[in-house]
C-alpha cells in the first residue's frame, strides 16, 4: 500500500469514526459538555474519614458515606440488581 493510499484510508476511517460519534451522541442525548474531551486527571481527593458505616447505620449516614466515596466521579451511578428467583434486590 502506498503512502497516499494509506493516508486516504486513514482519513476515511476518521470520517467514519466522527460520524459514529455524532450518531452515538444523538442516541445518548449527550450535551456538548458531556461529549467533550475530559478535563485534566484528578490525582487525589481529600476525603474526611467518617466512623464505621454499616447495615444498621441511619440512611443519611449511608448516603453521606457513598457521596464521599464518589465525590470526584460524575460518571458513576448506582445500579439496582434484582434476583427474582431468590426474591432479593440490592444496589
């Protein structure tokens, strides 16, 4: 393959990928901010340590605990899992 042919193939691939990105942004209904390039990497988060949080902790403490764990993440969401056979559900 010649350099010109390889360059043309690469340009065609870039066009195809850009079109696919545009299609996926529309399907996912992303705003320009959401679909833009990520910002600089965050290397650390200063999180004040709480006491132990367990199953018997009040709901407010549990929510605060998870809010602190995922404070720097805007792309993480809880997912509910259900097992109908066992009759159990969890996050």
